[in-house]
C-alpha cells in the first residue's frame, strides 16, 4: 500500500515525495482530478493528500470517492485557501486532516506518522 499525492502544482508533489522518501512506502503523484480517479481505481492507498483546487475538478469531489473505496484509509486535504467553511466541508465529507499551504516537512511527516502508525 502507498500514499497518493494529488496536487496540480508539480513543486508541491515533488516536495511531499522528497519529504516521504524514507517512509518505505510507495508515493504516487498526480496533477489532475481525472488522473487521481484512475489511480484510485487501479491502486490501493493507505493515505491520500488531496489538493482542493485542481484544473479539472476539486478535492472535495474526491473525498467521497476515496471514502467509498477505502473507508479505512486516511485523507489529508491541502489548500492555500484555508477558510473555516472549507475546513468544515472537508471534515464533513470525511477528511481526517486539513493541511494549510504552505506547510513544513515536519507537518507532513507528523501527519504521516500519526495516521500510518495507528
């Protein structure tokens, strides 16, 4: 099992992958909603990093899809737009955590360690 990172910014995808390179887990990154759906159908993941704003959809729309297929897995929503209504909506849809951009290596590693060591 692995970690899926969905973000339209290549720098964010690369940064999270670098942060997690010692996690001994497969990290797959994609930049669009449609690529994320393809990966979610064909792979199993323990943890999902979902950006809210994607060029062809939203992370909000991915949360229920993830919850239906992987009820046991964890979802971390990422957004540079972190108003309270977005955080509440993400939580109501089933996200486990809201990570505000910009975030640090420590925040990413703490989230991964907390969720994957349970």
